[in-house]
C-alpha cells in the first residue's frame, strides 16, 4: 500500500511540474504572443525535469498563434515556463518570467 501511495504522489508531482504556464491568464498569453514572433529563436528547456542547457533544443519559430490562453508554436502547444527566447547572442530569457506567468524552478535567463 505504501508503494502504491508513493507511485501516486510521484505521478501527481510530475504532472504538476509538466504544465506550469502552458495555459496562462489572458493578459499573460497576449504578452507571450507579442514576445514570441515568427523567425524568433527559442530554446526549449525543462530545468525541473533535470534537462541541461547544453542539451536543450533550439528551434526557429515558423508560426506562433494564440489559441485561447495557450501559445501554439510550430503547431505544438508550448509551456512558456520551459520556453526561452533569444534576446542577444547566446542569451535566452524565460518567456513565462517576462510575461508574468508564475513559473517555479526555472532560470530567468540562460546562456548557450
């Protein structure tokens, strides 16, 4: 029984970390839409999941559209807590932090 309870707790905590700022307030979603433009370079990095900057995937935004209170980037829903936008050579800032969506355990900026 204890083993079962531990598995349930782990599953719930992993799910809670998974979607911090995928669905945002309307105001935050609008700000994210203004920030993440087509041809922007983004870095996808889940620090709470243990991912490292050196291994993070860099993507060029072909199309970013707001669907309700979610920003869809290149046809895929994106969690702004784990999305960093390039603002200078080798410097990326966390979109959630910029737009005011409360994200935990993520850096405000990273270098790559």
